[in-house]
């Protein structure tokens, strides 16, 4: 039996979400059609929007369904920047180092196209914001928008989101939150995180994705405050407040809503259970491999995240050796799998490139068990010994 410890990449589809998807997909009708079949589909879609909004702590009208987290992030960053630039002439995007590539690549594309200018904010050795630098960056006169991960997708460290949102509101800057990896795994509410912010500043947009909460792949959402202007990227219809044109995926929305409801209902119990499993695994690895380094161990992390660096080895080698033993793990973000460069997150944290090459990420989730932990603890020491004998690839730069 295989052991799956890569829940941060995608987590297994829940039976309840699968069944809801199958049932909804049997319904005939375009939710934009005015005949009876279309209106039946529309009712199902809007019910899903209301249920997801309740799970996210926002208003139903603020939910824009997308094809996933990456599209959601693109819509937020590009749409917010274009709207702000048109209204104010500002074009600077405040972005911390160590963000997900869905954010980094979008910001770099904006820079390359001449639409935006990134202003980078440093992170510390646990991948957390330097809050003084964050506040100083927000006060820049050309700042149009800011963006922030709720929790780092590689090392799992949680960011001070409420404080960051309050700082953005004080500076008069709209903030986008990438909550793709955090939603459903820790308590999270768009309304609560906005706090006292009023109008179009502070937290105004938040990205989430269904497959991170045991929903289907290919469905996501962007929460967009009703008080903020955002330019659409996809045109051709007036759906979803005109922010994303196109026929809406009713079945996907229904399945997402079901998965989100269940994840939120279970979040406190699962946070405790998975956190204990993570701590058990961490303690076992520290005992079995004395030289192991645990990333962000001193700060609050997502409950299922355990990111380690095994010196003198290469993460890809370890991954393949564990995979041969029936254990699925990762070296970092699935979006960068197969890229032979050290993690940009670890480099931003101050880890030397040759040390960063030995990184592994274990992420536990709803289906994880004591048996999974025991299997990894049994397999990793031998895999590490083999990987150390193989040494580092000549492709890995030395620090």
C-alpha cells in the first residue's frame, strides 16, 4: 500500500464532493439560460456560492468562481493593478520574497510587460514577513496593490495576516491574500481578517482552490470585496459581476462548496489531529537523523507541514528513493517539480544553495495516519544514507 504525504500539492477527493459533483453534472442546463432547465442550474450554482461564502466568511456576491488558485491569483493581481493604475496612476506591487510561483511569475510578467513594478519585501529565516519592512514598503507613494501568502506553501510558516491587512488599510493599499494552502486547514475568515478596514483598502481579495480541501481539480475562487474595483481578464459575458466571463461550472462549484463546508466543520479537530501526527513525525526524524534541520520549527506552521533539510544529499534523489519504497513526498512546490534549482523560498530564508538542495517537504492531511508516519520513519534513514553516498548533482550550485 502506498503512503501519500504530499497533501499540499493536492489532497484526495472526498467521497461526498465526488458524489455531489456526479449528481450535479447530470443536470442539463446553462446557468445563464432563462428557460426552466437553465434556471434549475442557476439555483444550484447560487446555492453553492452561498455555501462557499459561508465557509469563507464573505458575502455570496463576493465569490468569483475560477478554474483554480492560479487563475484566481492572476485575476486578483492583474485586475487590481490595472484598476488602481487607471484610477491613481500608481503601478507598484508590494510582494514578499518567498511567495508561490503563481504570484511571483504574475508579478514578473507585469514587470516585463511594463504594467507594474515589483517592490520586494524580505522574509526571515522562518519565511515570515519583516513587518517593519512591510509597513515601510506600503507607504511608498507609487504603491498600487500588495499581496501576501497566508502561509508559506513550502515550509508552512503562517504569516501575521490580520496585522498585515491592518497595515495595508492604514496605508490606503488594497491587499490580496493567497489562502490557497491555508483555507480548510486552519481557521480563516475573510470578514474577520478584514477587521475594521472599510472601503477598497486592506484585505480586499482572497484566493482559494478546491483541490486543496479535497474538492475537484480545476475549480477555484477569488473572494473580491464589493467595495473594490477590479478589471476582468476574461471577456465575453456579464457573468459573476462581469469579473469573469464564460459559462460557469455548476458541478465544480457544488463539489467545491461541499468539500469546503466539510473542511471548515472539521478544521479544529483535524488541525489538532494532524498537528500531533506532524509532531510525532518530526520527533522521530530528529531522533533517527541527528543532522536533520527542520525549517520554520520555531514559529506557528500549518498543522500538516513538515519541511526538512538533510545535509549532504539531494532532495530529488531522496524523493525518488522514497517513491520506490511506496512513499509520495515532495521537494517543495509541485509547480516547480523537476526544476533542478534550489528553492527560492529557502534562498530567501538565507539557506545556502548546496544545503537547500537537500530539502524535502512532507505534508499530511485528512487521510494521514500513524501507519503513514511509521512507514516514513522506517524508510527515510536508509534512503538518506544512499542519497548521501550519491552526493550532490553537479547542477546544484555551491554556496
